[in-house]
């Protein structure tokens, strides 16, 4: 399967929003995503195949750290390595931009995401009790060194 990872563009937003709504109980709004295009510290990527957006990753590069802010793959394309490819490219770009560490928060019950993050080197560093207002679920704080 051939696919391409590239920087997200505003015209990608309808497909990004479709994936976002299928992926999260409390999805980011269109306005939230639009603002990501304006932030100088955002690395916003999409994975595309034959002109269709199959997933996206939003990363924030600040003060020597890379925050994995949002990562999702179209439900029909999950389990095919696209999320891992997006994550690895975001980490690579963060490292190239001077990040020494990467951080993220993940729902404690999102086992597929946790397995992906652990596969690329993230470790659980803490827990935020009842962090997600929509479900009351805990967030796990995960970190990885990028050297």
C-alpha cells in the first residue's frame, strides 16, 4: 500500500473533521483546527492515498519538547501502520526542530493508542484522574526521549 505523509493544508479540513468526529467522543471543532494552521509551533501532518486523507497528526514543538496533541486515522484504515507512520514522522520533525522529549496524554482505556505509543518508545509517567470531562476517564501521561 502506498501513501504519502505531508503537511496539512486548510483544504484538507473537511476530511480531517470527518475522521476527528469518528475518532473522539469530544472532537476538536473546525475553528480549533483552523487555528492550528496559524500557530508557528504546530506541525500538522496528514497521510494521504490517491487524494484521500486517511489520517492526521497535530504536534506542538515548544521549548525543546514535542507534544502529541492529536492523532487519528480513518476507522476503515486503522491497523495498517498509518498511525505509526504519522507518529514517527512527527517525532522525526520534532527531533529535527530541536525537541529532546515527546509528551502526550491518552485515555486510559484507549488500548490501541497506548500500544502504538509504547511501540515507538513512550512510557507511562503519570495519571490525571477524571481528566476527560466527557466520560470522566483518566488520562495517562506518556513520555519518550528523542535521542
